[in-house]
C-alpha cells in the first residue's frame, strides 16, 4: 500500500526526458534546451532512464510505479535473507515492519532505488561467501554484471568495490581471504569502468561529492535528518533504530570474537544515514549483517495472541495509507493512488501553455522553479525552459535558487537570460511573486491553486493571443495542508497586491470547496472591515459554514470579526 502513492518528486521527469532522448537519439549523453546547461553533467543514470522510459511507454506512470514496487519487494527479500528475519517469528516481524516504515521515507521513483537493490544483492553474496573457497563462476558473473548495471544507474555504485575492500580489511591475518576479497574489490572497480561512459562515471561521482558539500543545506534531502525532519514521526522511528544499531555495535566490541565486517558495515551505515536524509535506507541495509549476529539462534515457542500484533498493525497501517491518514500525519504532498500530484507538477499550466498558438511557432524562454523543470521539459521538450533539478555546479545552483526567491537576484538573472515571463510556485516563490506583482510591468496571465504565470508588457505585445485564465481552487481538498497553505498564500498575495477583484474571485471559486482554511476568511474579513467593503465582507461571511480551523482560537478570531458587522 505504501508503494501505491501519488508522484511528487521532481527528478523522475528529467530522467524520463533523458531516457526518451537516449532512446531516440541513440546517445549516452543526450542534449536538452535548458537555459541553464548543467556544468560537468555526465549522464551516469542512462540505464535507469532507459528502463523507466520503457516502462512508461508500456503503461505510463502505473507501469513505472509497479517497477519500483517490484524493486522494493526485491530489496526487502534480500534484506530478509541477509538478516534471516523470517526465522524469528513475531520478533522478526516487528523488526521488518520497522524497516519498511523507515524505508518508506524514500518511497519515490528515483535512481537510488535500484542502487539499494544492487547493494542488497552484493551484500547478500558477500555475507554468504566463505573466502576459504573460491568464488563460483555464477557469483563472479553476478557481482560483475550488477556492478556494471549499478554504475549505469546511480552514484552509489562506489559502495560495491568499497564493501569488498572493507571485507578485505576485516579479514585480518587471513591471507587467503584478503587476497580473494581484495581481488573482488579490484574486479568490481574495473567493472564499474565497463560502461559506455568509462572513467567519466568515476569523475562524475567525485564531482558530485564536491558539489553536494558546496551546496550545504540548500537542498533539503542532503540535510541531516534532524531539525524540521523531526516533525515526521517516521524519522523518530529511524533514530530509534539508529540508536539500537549503535548499541549493538558497542556490544559487539565487548565480545571476545566479534564479526569485524558486520560491525564495520553497520558503522558505515550509521555514519551515512546520519549525514543526509536521502541516505536513511543505507543505515537499514548496511546494518543487516550485524542484525543477524544480534538475533542469535532462533528458538521455537508456542504462538500467542501477541504474535499477531505486528500483522494487525501492518493491516492498520495499510488502511491508514489507503485513507490518506498516513500521508496527512507526515504532512506529505503525496497520497494514496498512482497519479500525479497537482501540487508537485504544473499539469494545468502545461495544458494552458500548450494551447497558445504563437508560443508553438515562436517559443520564448520562461523562468521556472527547478522542481517544475523536469515535468515541463518532458511534456514540451522543444520549449526553452530555464532549468530542472540536475545540480552539478554549486555556484550555478545557488544563483538559480537565489533568483527564485530574491527580487534583485531575479532581475539580474532575468537580464542575463533575456527572460520576460515566469512560472512561480505560490508557496515556495511567494516572496518573489508578491514583489513582482507590485510592479506595473508584470501582468498575471494564468493562475491555479499552486502556481502563477506572470508576463511583462513586451511578452504580451509579442503574443497577443495570451488570454488570462484564473482558477484559484482547482477542485482540491483544502483540508490537506499542502492545498490549504496554497489557498492561504493566494489570499495574502491578493491583499498585498491590492487586487480586490482577484480576492473576490478567489472567494467565489473557493465556495465550491468542502473545507476552507480559517486564515482565508480571517484575512479577507480584516481587509473588508479595514476598507469598509460590504461586498467583500458578505462574500467571506457566506463561507463561514465551510470554515476549517485547526485551533479553537482561530475559529474565535473569525467569529469575532464577523461580529463587527457595522455596515
């Protein structure tokens, strides 16, 4: 049920775009029409992209999501084989359920998912191989082929030779084991070069390592899973598991004959998962050999009613996911069902933009946030978009991010790239959008609940067929945080801009919703009272029966404003 969710991550679309380009152009270094050409980009993901695009051609996003679901099943199967978790009854079921909940933090269509699968495969083979015996031909082929595929999917491929090298170091004085594990590490490193990109794969790996260090906290998923991430209860579960593995590592040092490799692998997993949110699954996977050591010998006992609790909780979580309660508890953009999130992708805007005749024959570049770029370039590959979520140069990326938030930086960026239109996110680009709407040269051409498309007077002169289209509701469930926040931000924008007509239009359109955030009514009522605007006051008052207030105080504020009806 966790795998059956809305798409909301930005990266999958640029991967689908590049996968299509790799297939059609028969090249491993495809081109795009972005204004920001990612410096030093090497498409090490080409095999992942081809597989995803092939699935997309077969059955759209449902086929792609099904492929990722199968990959997660494979990850769990090999993780269970390494830990032998199925031999430990209810105790194993509790641990498996915790692992799935922690993995769920990264249940997105991303290239690291096959990385986790290849990592589990190689870790399984490593833990089962007695180095006193030579590696079988089948296992040699398995290691080499998975490493080649891995190096064509994602940068985690470096973990393959690294783990074999770690196994070599942990062999201690056993010369035979050191020789065989060392040979495997060298063979895996060589295999990673047997891709169409060769040594460039490793060059890009080291480049990205430096870029991510330079970006610091500018990209959310590269931040450590602390701070704002602690608002997610599944992150607390991760840290509980992390602490438990840390205790097991310490206990292993007290044993007379600890298993050095399981301790070293778990320690590496602890370090990587604590370093960045995106690395969280690595902590679960790399601690699997140590977990097997800690579980000891399975003992049979007569089942009790308590043994059915993990299954009952799993069933409850499945229902919780289907009813969207699970995603609400995480304030996630996602939800149950394989479909696209309107909040995450500019779907309605693309429908609008494609129908403007003059822009089909004479396209102009528009400024777009990086998160929208992948979807837009996949949907309209011949249009000149600004950029997507490929970040291969820290200076270039920080300049792009700055232009999306700061007016002065935007004007500088705009002048450098001759931009006369911008597609902005109402929540994430709120400051920039608010400032630009105050300038007389910018006009609002399109708006939906989550995005605004603004153009300058020169753009309108060149494209007179651009018609205004405003839909500030979009038939979304405003009781969900992601949609309710956008509605609140639109109200704030209209008041800051001083557009009474737009605010009245928003209130009229929101009257179709089942729930309306209390702050929308509060802001509108305050403006109506301040300006003695009877029409605006009545429009807000009519929405009171549908008001959704998170706190009693918010409801009381609205009711006190309604009581000031002195018109």
